[in-house]
C-alpha cells in the first residue's frame, strides 16, 4: 500500500490595492475600511513592507540553499519556522523537495494597532511551476524584533479573498476569540477540524471539498485496501499557534491558524504486508514495511475567511493551506502473531 498526497491548486486574478482576489476576475468592491480605534495607526507603509519582504526572501533563499534551519532565524517564526525546519529534515532524508516560497507581493494589507504582535498579510505573484499564489502572514513580536514570516498558505483553486484596506489605511487585527464575526477564529478552526474528522457531520457536509479535505480523505480511503492486513486511521487536531489575521472591508476577517493530522498504519495480520510511501520511509531509514505500527504526522497552516455578523453562511470559508510532513515514528514492539 502506498500513499500519494494530493493538493488543489488554481490560478487567481488579482485586482486591488489592498487584498482582494477573484478566481473569475470580476470587479471587486471598493474597500470601505471598518471604523477603527482612532489611536491605531497602520503598522507599515508600502515601501517598508516591500523592504521587509525582500529581506525575508534573501534570508529564506540562503537557508533553502543549504537546507539549514539555523539560517531561518530572524526571517521565519511560529508555524512557518517549525514547518520549514521539518521540510529541510525531510529533504535531507531523501523524501521530498523544498517548496518554493515567493515573497514578491501583488497586494498587501497591514494591521492598524498600537500593540504587539503586529500583523501584515501579503499575496505573492504566481511564479515557476506554482499556478496559484501564496498568502503570507508576517508578524512583529515586539518593538525590538524584525518582521518575520509567521505562516504561508497556497490558495485553493477557486478561492476568493475579500478586499481589505491598503497599507496607507491599515486594518484592525483579530484575536482568537474575536466575537464581531459570524464565527470567531477558534470556532472556525474547530468547525473545520470536525469536517476533516467527520465528513458526514453537519460541518463535514457544509465545507466544500478543498485540497486539504481531499488529502485527508485520500489517506482515509486507503484503509479499505488494507482491511485484511490491518487498519489506517486519520485524526485531525487544532494547533496551538493561535491566530493572525486582519479585518476585511466588509467587516469580516482573514484569519490564519494551524492544525495537524496523524495517519496511523496498524498491521494486524502476520500473513499480510503493509508498506508506506517512499516519502514516509525516508524518515525511517528507507524501510517501507509496517511491522506493527507507523504514525505519520503532518502539520498545516490554514487560512479562513470569516464572514461578518448577519451573513447567511453556514461555515467559514477555507482559503488555502500549507502542509508539511513533520514526523514519522514506528513501533515494532508488538507485531501480529
């Protein structure tokens, strides 16, 4: 049995000074920034943000060249740093390639706040083999710190990002328990995790089949192929990284958080064989066979659009994800007899 990862990618048209993407290129509404605290000012202007993105790209390129996580210091933090470090480890083990991250921004939005951490969001231009843009989240932890990349997600095919105010105006920042939206960021993540864990639940039926849902479903579907040899289970959990995001022009929000999912391969028949993919085997010295149990953990950064209160949406909108295989462990202590 081999597992093949799948993703959903698609090209989007970009047409706004702040953020605002459309899969079909229709004219976007003009930004009408929500009223904010009069003391809150944009944390960056366009020129400074461009300089920051170029600095991060330079540091990231150098780290990618050597596959050296130590060189990511000062350029990445949070889930972006953890997942990029895991990506390097996997590549060094011979199990994949480093995903290209392009910080060449097509459009950006910045927080309007007087507190920390401070947030900026940028959508990159399409480049290379990638046919959908990246949504990058930057944050500044305190006044002495540089802005660093906190997360990246590749937008799902057909994803639409609502307009935001441009950097000259700034946008209010969100909190995990923000209640001014139809769903708080934490409740949005909880609903999405339930959809991934329970496809037949109300949330499972309400969320569209995006690239991450298809990936999780594809892993779960393989179980039927190995039922005589053992079992395959998938469990998804919300992450502990909190959320970063900005309020949109329609009083909704873009929110980015993290989750993880673990696929467990359990062999229960001594006369049968279960094998995993080369990518997973790379973490285990090239050994593909499941003797007793193998557990593969993936981590994902996920972006949502949170509709404003009063909207008729049943669930938030998942906009995109960035997924990395972060660990594979095996337990050979209890093989079937």
